[in-house]
C-alpha cells in the first residue's frame, strides 16, 4: 500500500483556503484499488486535496502468446462472426496486436470490418475507430444486460457472436446469448492476476474495517472480488463498513454490480470516466459529513480532520476516532471503556485519555469536548 500523503503534520487550513476547488477533498482519505491507471486517478484525487492510499487489487496480464486467444482468433477467421462485442479498449488493442504478431492482422481486420460491431463503452469505441473500424451500436449505460437485451431483441438465432472478454469469462452472458440461439466465441485477450505484492491490499482491508478511509474506488468488477478474497475472515466487518461508514465508488454500473448484489450502496458517475468518478466523490463525501453547532462554534467532521468555524484542523487517527464516536450522536456520555472500542486494537484506557487530550489540543476550542465526572466524555449540544 502506498500512502501518497506527506508524513509531516498538515497545517490548519483557513476558511478561504478550504473554499478553493483544490481543497474540496481535503481532510478525506480515499483508497484506490486500480492498478493500470492508479497514478492518474490518484493524481486527480490529490489535486482536490485528498489523501490517497494506493492498494492495487489486481494486475492485468496480457496473453498474446496464449493458445486460447490464438484458437479463438482462428475460430473467428474460419467461421467469421456475424456480431462482435468489444468490451474494453485495452482488450481490442491487445487482440489486434497479438494477431499482428501471428501474421493474422489483415485477415482479422477483414473479418471485423464485415461484422456487426458493438462497443460496450467509450474506450472500446475509441479502440474500434483507431483500428479503422466502425461500431454499429453502443449501449447507453455500458452494461452487459443492455447488450444482451439489444441482441436478443434484434434476433440472434443461428448467428455467431464473438465476445472479447473483460479479463475473465462472463458465463451468465454467454449462456444468455446461447439460450437465444447464438453460437458464442469467447476471446480472452488478457487475464486478471493477483498483485505482485499483496500486502497493500491486506492493509487497505484493515483500514476499511477500522473506518480509517472515507471512500474506496473501484474501476473493475474483478477488483471488488479481489478485495473480498483479501479480506478472508474479516469479510463480514469489511462488508459492514462498506454498507454503513465507508463510501464505495465505482466507475460504472458493471463495476458496481457485484457490490450492489451484496447490498452495498454504491456511488457511480453518469459517465464512466475517472474524472467523473472524482467529481462523484467531491459531491458525495461532504453530504456524509457530520455537522454540529457546539457552544457557538460550527464543527464538521471530515475523514481525518475537523472543520472548526470554517478552518480545517487535521487530527491523528486516535483523536479522530474519539471525535467521531462522541459526535454520532452528540450529547450522549461515553465512558472510557466505550471510547476504547473506537480506538485501534491493543489500546488501553490510558490511550483514551491521551486521545481526548490530543483531540482538545487539535480542536483548540475550549468546551467542545466536555468531561462528565465519573462517567466519561461528551460533546455538549444545545
């Protein structure tokens, strides 16, 4: 896992600085599970002020020399498909490059030029056009369900459909097309493989379970499954955190599907773009923030910081965990033992006292955290 934030203590941000577009995500920590475009996504998030944790869930392994891809290509040449579904831009480019290496580029291009080409999204469409081809249809929502509905409505009985796979087989869609009478050729251009170093992903699981990240981004459905596999015995706490505390943000409906099947709320942009995904986070995260009025002061909780009277004050994980526990809901008294449950593992009641002291120092407003003698602590509310 790579935490791209500075290790130095971040200074207090004034209200004017916090109002700048470059600070819209300041105070939030966001996990990135993407591998291939992780730096691009991280850069977009950091340009809005976010602290970014990079933990690739998977890596793409090209299979240009794979016997399955060559056999699928030969099948398309021997029995030209009537319909070709291009799922991804990287897959389309990889297929054509592999064919060129085998000396089959021209015959494959000829076959594709006579097929009814479906580009599932804008990247696939761009790859099709870059290859000098023209798609005939693209689904508005970029989903497989739309593709299946379109083809079955159009009628595919007795036709051959070549489906460029999205990293792994999608048997439910293959079976749906076959049930409608089509012959399906699956074209595997690349495969998903575990990350070279699994430690960052396991660490991200811990951060999600501990509610130490505010959001996690996904750019593929396979990354969702990889995160769940990495969770192992912590799967239930991970799911609970994603359902209630940590925002899951997916680049599109296909990526979001496995999360929604697990009853996890997912935020997705209207267009499957990284920039749109970032704008979704800019819109959604502030809506989830807890805001209070305490002793004449305004207090808003962001991921690893508090906004006090318009100024952002970064806090360490312990003090922030105590503040979040006291603020949801405010006014109730929490004992040291109760606050201990909010702190990282292996903490003791002395750690609670230290966290409260550091919280008061970080907020720098007297009376925001009140001691209730022999009972604990609370945030007083009117």
